[in-house]
């Protein structure tokens, strides 16, 4: 009932605040016998960590993962895996102003309203740093999914109003935006640099494609695969929507246009995004999520303080101008967690 | 782990196929002492039932609910409520063709792949008729939410490429599209009539506004209120996306534009859709869902049969040209279920 | 969070009060493709129903089950199965006295305290009639377990202070006590007749043996198989304890005596009751549960009424002198449900 | 579905093997605003740690807890609390023999059968050391329960065939057996010394009394409070049974004797152990659990090795002759966890 766990058969529980002792995850239910190393996990965490480019924050944190249980002689044992990242010491005085005011776009106000208090160092539990635990667990899921023949790939498809016109998987990890079109990436980066000077930020859209999933995954009627992916994606801070296949454009289509007709070779289109009736069709799963502009900007904004007085606030510090490239590995991780959970749930159903 | 339950503290379990013995729901966790009558539930079911207008199917079904447990002397007892709708006898021979072929856009193929068999009468478990159970449980949630001062309102905001230009709550139940703009509704209805002649169908967008929810609901980090609403909405057949507040347009906004600034009077904008960090802000909750065009169309389409041979199929029968108006009460019901669940989960947290 | 569901992968949700519209169960997660008939379920329900012998209540109720979903062409489809038993019309005036007083040993007082109200017709939700739903779902589990080679057998091992001295499986269904020793059964029946005259009742012990379960079932550390069986058994009204294998006598044993030594042929003893570390050993699973004497007795007892005044009460009506024989099929049903759930959970883990 | 979590609204997830990197717990759902210090938790862990007396193992381990999240400025924040105990470096060569053989009474064989491998250092996940996480989470629950006026007290009531004749709460923490009768404690200790010389061990019974719980806790029909306490208790290694109130002796009682009659002052007896119909009566909750003799004994016993060859084994090392005194704080911890969970679940129901 409290909300820090996700998944049923492949279950993750994250813990930690940005400036507490540690962040991390307990992963319960990983198949025994999977070869896994700290490096497998670190590799994914490195894609999420700050300081990778000019688009992101220049902060540099080591973010080294420690794998403290559930692995023996290099393989998973089937018991809970603790993956933990210790927080570096921080200077809490850096947060004196935040302590007294609600930053627009941040969860400062809502956390206070919910819990009657809040850890005002950084963003506490609401910090993007929490997603490190998801990426760690997702790295394990990714390894298992690879054994199943499944590949999960996310990338920036649009940012700052600029949309990718081509798709080239090979360039995604080669540009700071993790965009699928180098030319668009270049325009995005330039626009980001301009916004940075203006002490502003920009949003974008991340797209995810999953291949190799057989037909039959998903648990109607409530735990349809698309419903669960939506749950997982919208649980990522700064993601405020999702659409599968034709998505919102389906609203403007006719049935004869939208229905994916079938032939001996398979489906003739994929407006359904690889999921019909909540169950995979065997086609590529495809969805897009909008990523809101980074809330932390140095441009002055109006807010109120704890006493209700109106104040101006500038969120100083080194922030990401666009969070898309760092959200990409988080989207992939959550997709991996949902999929691995559903492979297991389906196995249980037919067992 | 199987998927026919939803919610934690306010928990619904639906059952039934469109042409089996019955459809319905068991609702566990309703607060004891709530006055509830069969009429309260029937009233919502009547909004969902077929045969309400020319836009929908002309089929007329009584869809009478029976409330068989959990209520005593006119009030909820706090024990499980069984709400059941018996199915009228159907002529299974009407489905002889469906039995052998996969209807495009339908879950015929995916159900067969998942379960190794499927109930081919109507759409079996994948039928929209399953949502009757959700609407029944949602009617109970709605009554309790009214006691809490919460109002949930959904309506068609766009259909067939026509978008509402004004918002008038009073007209929603007065037009067959359940649109919020009478003029747009009229254009939608005309377009629907044309498509009907062409044996085709159309999609749309349903918007939902929820007022009266205090700040503080939602269970980060995975069960953020928007994540759970997304889960609930995408579990409804034919809904393939969701966006909160600014939603996908956030991708084109700057942070200074998107962040909801605060003043003594409250938030100065609502780009977050009433939820920040997964927790309600106290502002209106607002989201939109795309509704795909009805899959069942009489226009011939290509498909394959059970033997893999290519065939043409026409889904005869009386179908909804646009499902939006009948999805509206289902969207409201799922929103009510999610909200009531979160009121209870929050109460448990701080208890 | 509300308590009317049990199991994870094989999940039952019961509903209904003894004098409401119906009692029954929704079973979600049954493997698709299992041949099942109403008769399979009715056969188990008939073992639980009242009016089978002099030891039990002479009330005769048809208790006919209706299977309204989840089965198609004689086989499970993998979707939720609704099994429902309608209640015969009852004369609520028969409960006028109960309405105002708390029957000793009954849940009248605790239900009122919990829910702020209670359905005073019969025992409402606390009625033994609720277990009909469990027996129905257990009958489905039993069929699947038989496909797995598992047999579940429960019987009365002691009652009214009389203990069985021999074990003969063949006689269990041949005597009204469902005891495993005919001679003991005869003594129990005579004692029951005497107590009936005295308007009193008697308790007993039910033992359960499960064979054919392979080594490896159970989900440490919290969902050990013995912990889950304990949960299931103590959720049956009138069962207030459990012990596995040597059970309470282990308290008087030394380690060298209690440890089950191993040889090539297998374990040399079974003090563990077939479960070590919460996981099955492959040996017979064996446990015993104490069954309290029927609370409903005609002998006058002291109680208080709703106003707190002290009163004498006699629970009139036709009650079971000893509930053991009717608890036997309920114990078997719950054991089947727990086991089938764990077969599936194990399948998910290693999938 | 995997088994390392327990509880719904107050939810613990333990992790760790006896000789991996660490053991501990993530506790999610603790009420925000509870003052908690490392010392509060350490105090309970010290009651569980080895090396407290001659009855227990002479091993001395620091077992220092680290509280790394969920607490800010000395109070709980309502977010997950990570409590972790790092394992001291161990010499794995000490386990060379265990590696190849199954120790009788241990979970060596069953873990191998379930997971296809096992961490043979110590007892891996099946080690009693796993309960440290439970005790840590239980310490938090205990603090909250104290705010609610609830006290939980467990103690040894019998061991090695010797039964306490008196009950004196004051002596429990004053004797190495944590028995409630000093004279009996002395006899137990002497018998333990004799068994130690004989390289053997002994079992016992732990009793638990809980006061201050109001009437109304428990979630019928499956999550009755006694069913959930049974689940929690039998999830503790070496506990193989439970009985509430009159327990197994109820089998020999008549209804007129067993029913707890009521008067203006309350219940006139407590054969129900404070729980009727799965809901608390407001009386003292009381249950007993049998504790099996320590499995690790130096006395030679017959077993088989990984190749199936018969072998003799002596479990060398420093083991507890009787585990009862160290199980006592674990029983209390699990009782606290179950109770706090049910306070929250009840709050959710009536919210």
C-alpha cells in the first residue's frame, strides 16, 4: 500500500533520499542462475549519472553501485538482491533557501502537504536520484530479457520543439541528446545552449521500441501490458503522459485506417503499438512519453514561502537543461522491469 | 498476479464474458455505513449501456444490476459487495465466422496466443461489456467521494477530428456525443452518421476533470496518483494513451513557461494537471485519453483465419460508430476507483 | 488490504453473508484448459453442506453451485471463474433475539466493534456458510493438483477428548465424524449424542496429509509454505492453531531426536512435516489443527445486550454438535488453494 | 509473489545472507513524524544478537545497525527506511564440509532443490541472521505501537520439557532463558548445560501477550488477525506451530466451557486468546509457538552428500543449545509488525 514497490513476480523496492545516507533498490524474484556482475549494473548507471555532457548538469558524482546480497559465485541465487549507492557528503547549508520556499514545478509543496514534513536537502525522496535504484534493477532485468531474446531501446525523438526526422539506432549513444537523428540532435543541442544562457530549460519526447517479445504477454483486464507500462512510465518524475502506437492521432483516424489488418506474413501495420486487448501481438512494442522541462531553473519565478508570503525564487546550482538524455536509460529500465514481471506472470498463469 | 483485480484498499475484482452467464464485480473495502441503493448503481450503468443514441449501437439490453452482498438495511457493511448483471441468452451461431477468423483491431488473436483458446462468443472477456462491473463499483466510489466533496466529470473533447471549442458542463449529458460543446457535438454526430453509412467508425479524445481533492493524495515513488490513473485508464479497452495537464505539449515548452508559479491565492497555472511529484496539489486534476476508433466495422478488411489462410472479414452487427460517449462513464468510474483507493491509502499512511 | 482475497497467482475472493442474496467466490488465475464441470465442484460442496448426519445440523439446504464465467466448452479459459450459491429466503424474525445480544463465542461483538454495525441475520459474513466459496475454489485447485499428481486428505483425528488410535483412509468418508478410526468414530458419535441432549457441543482436531508434492515449493523468507498454510488454516472460523510434523512436541525433544536424518532412500523420519526452511522436502506434508467446540449451544450462557445489560442467552436452532466433519473439506480446500498458488509462484520464480 | 516482503500498509522487505555483504530490511509505510534513533533499533537487535549467555552461541558479533534513509531531523518522514547490518568478513573455508553435504534439520537440501543452487556459507538466506532485519523493523513498529498504548511481551514458557509454573514479567530479561519463572529458568539452564556437553540441543515454547489493543482489529475473512499472526510466526525459522488462547486444548473442551461469556465488566474468560472471528475483542491477545531444537549439533548424524552417498556429519562450531531466548525478540518484532499493519489497514477501511 505504501508506494515504493513495483512489480509482482519480479519486484523492486527502492529507498533513499538524494542527501540521506544512500539510495538503492531491493530486487526480489530474479531468476536463479543468471550471471551478473557489478559492471553489468554500473554500465547502465553510468548512462544515467550526471556530468555526461553540456546538456546535462556538470555535477560529477561517482554513483558506484554495491551489490550486497542475492548473488553467489557470480550468479543470482533467486533471493533478494540489494543494490546500493552511497551518497557523497553534501553541504546542507546549500539548501537554506529551498528549506523555506516551494520551488515551482517541484514536489516541495505536495510532499509537505502529504507527509506533514519534508526532507528539504535536494529534493529528498522526490529527487531524480531515486531512479538510480530503478536503473540498477532494470540492468538485471535487461540481462534476463537478453536471454529471452528481448531488446529494449529508448531515445529522444523530440526536444525543445525540434523533432527527429530520421531514425538511426547507431547514433543514439553518440550524441548528447540521445536522439535518433544526428541533425536534429545538433539543433537540439544548440537550442539547449541558448536556453542555458537564458537560465531556462526545455522538454521533449522519449520514444521506446521493444523487439523480441512473443505474442501473449499481459494480464487483462486490469494489468494489460500497456496499462502496466503506463503505470511504470508515469511513475518516473517529469513524465506526464504516454501513448502507444498511433496514440493520440488515433483520435483523428477511422476504424478502417486504424485497425491493423493481418496477412500470412503477420500484421500489415502497427497502430496498436504491439499490444491489442492488453496482450502483446508479437510485433514491436512502441510507445512515446512526454518529458516536461527541467523544473530547476535559475530564471526568477514567483512562489510562496512556508509562511504563505509571496517571494521570488531562483533555483541556483548546476541543472540539466534538458532531462531527456538521462531519462532514456530510466525509461528502458522501467520497461525491462515491467516486461520481466510479465514474462513471469504469464509463466505462472499457464503453469 | 492474474489481472482481474485493481486497487489496494478499495479493491475491485471483475468477472465475466460478454456471452457467458454474467458479468460483474466484487468490491472489497468500501467504507461501512454508506447509504447505497441499486438505483444509485443502475443510474451509472444506464449511462454506459448500449442503445442510447444513433452514435452508439442500436442494441438494447436491460443491463439490470443485482446487489447480492455487502449491504444491510440500505447501508454498506464494510464486507464485499457483489454486483452482478446476468447476460441475456445469445445465439452463438451468430459468431460462427468470428470463431474461425481474427477480427482486425480485436483481441481475438492475442487471447488465443495467451490462453491457448478463446471464448469466441462476442469478444469474450475482452468485450466492452466487462466494464459494466467497473461502472458498478465506480458508482459506489462516486457516492463515497461525494461525501468527501469530490466531483468527477468526463466528456468528449474531440472526435472524428472535430475538437470542442467551448466548455459547458451543462450540455454534456444533453448530446449523444457527451461532448462539452454543443456545436462541435452536432458536427461530430453528422460525421458519425456519414461514417456509419460508409460502414466505418471514428476515434476521439475524452477529457476528465476532478475537483475537490485536497493536496496530499498519491503514493510515491511508484504509485504516484498520475501513474495509477494512467494504469486505470489504459486498462480500459480502446484507450491507448493519457496525458496530464500540459501533457505532450510540455515537450515544446520551456521550464519558465511550464512551471506552475505560486501566489497567496494558490497556483497561477495548472500545467501539472493538479499533480506534482505524484501527489495532488489541491488544484483541479485534469487529464485526457485518446479513444481509438471502434474496431468492429462492416467495411471488409483483410485478416487470416485459424489455419493462417488470408481472408476478408466484415464485422456485421450493430456497433457503436464512436465509443467515446459510452467510454465517458467508464473513465469516470475508473477515476473514482483510483481516487477512493488513494484516500484510503493516505489514511493508512498517516494513521 | 481488505481481507476477502487470498493467494497471489491462484487468487480467490469470497463474498456473501449467510442471509444476504448469495455466497460464493471469484477465482482468478486458474490454468487455462482444465476440464471442469459443475458436478466436480458440487461434489465437494456436498461434503460441506449441512444435514449430512446426526453429528451435524439437521438443516437441509440445497447449496447448488452456479458456475457463471471463466469456463467455455467445458474447460477453464484462464479468466475469472464466478461460482455462486444463492441463499434460500430466510425468516429474519428468527433472529430478533440475536439482533439485540452478543452470542458468546460468536463474532457478534467484534464485528460490531470493527464495522460499527453488523448483519445480525445468522452470523452474516462470519457465518460458516462463507466457506462454501472456498470449497468451490478448492475443488478447481484439487482438479489441477490431481493433474500434478498431488493428493490432499484431511480427517478428524480427535474429538470430544477421544483420539483415533489407527489410521484407515478407507473409513474416513464412511463415518459421520470423518474420523480415520472407526472405533474412535463410534465413541465420538456416542459422546456427541450425549452432549446434544445436554444442549452442548464439542471440539476436536483435524489432521491433513498431502502427498505427491515435489521438493522445492514455498517462498522464503515470509511466504514459507508452512507459514502460508498456517495463514490459510487459521483464516477458517473455529480453527485456532496449527502444528506441522512433531509440532508442539518438538518443544520436548532434543535436536538429535528431532532432526530428520537422510539416507539414500530419503529422509529417515518426518518430524518437519515435509517442510524445512519453508520449502517442501518431497516427503508427505502433515499438519494438525484444533477445532473449537461449536459456539452455538442451546445451554443458557451469560452475555450482555446492546445496551450493556447482562442477559442470559440460549442459541436456539439446529446446530452442529461437532463441526469437525464439516471442517474437513474446508481444510482440504484451503490446502489445495495454498498448494496450487505455490506451484504457480515457483514456476514464476524460475521462469 | 517472491516471498521476502511481509505486510500491506506497514511493509517490510528483508534481504541478505549470513555471509554475503549485509543483511537488513527496507520498511515502507511507517507513519511520518515518529522520533526514532539508531539506539532504539540497536536496543532490540542487542536482544537478538549472539553471545549473550551460555545457553546461546558464544560467537560475538557487533551487529551494528545503520539507518540510511527515511529519517530526517530525528523523525520518520513516511518514506522507506533502510536499516542495514554489514557482515563481518568470514572464512568461507570453514564451510567446506557443509558445501558438499546436507545438514539434517537445515534447509540445505530444500534450498538446493528450489533454486538449483545454494549459498553454502553459513546457512545463506535461511540463516537466523535474516531475522535481524525483522527485529530492526519491529523496533520501529514497537515505538509506534507504544504511542498507541500497545505493549508486546514474549518469553520462554517451556524448554527441554521443563515448564514455567509462575509468571513474573520482571524476571524475563534477568535470566538467560528469557523465561517467566526464575526457578524453571534455572532448571532449563542446567539441562541446557548437560545437553551442551552431550553435543545436543533442546526445543521449547515461547508465549506472547499483547495488551492495549482495542476491539476491532483484523480483516476477515482471510486476513483474520490470528491468521496473520500465524503467518508471521511460522515464517520464523524453527517455529513449526501456533495456538491462540485455549488452542489445542479446545479440542477437549465443550462449547459451554470454551465460549467466553460476557458481563458488564467485559469477557469472563479468554479462551479465544483475545481474537474472535479474526477480530480483536479488546482483551489480551495471547498465543504460544513451539520452537524446535537447534538443528546444528556436534553429535554425529546420518546424511547424504551432493552425490547421494551416505555420510556422517557433525555440525561443528559454536551454536545455541536452545534458541528460545533469542527467538523471543523475533516473536515480539513480528507481532509488532503484524499489529501495526492492522492498525493501518483498519484505518483505511473506515477512512
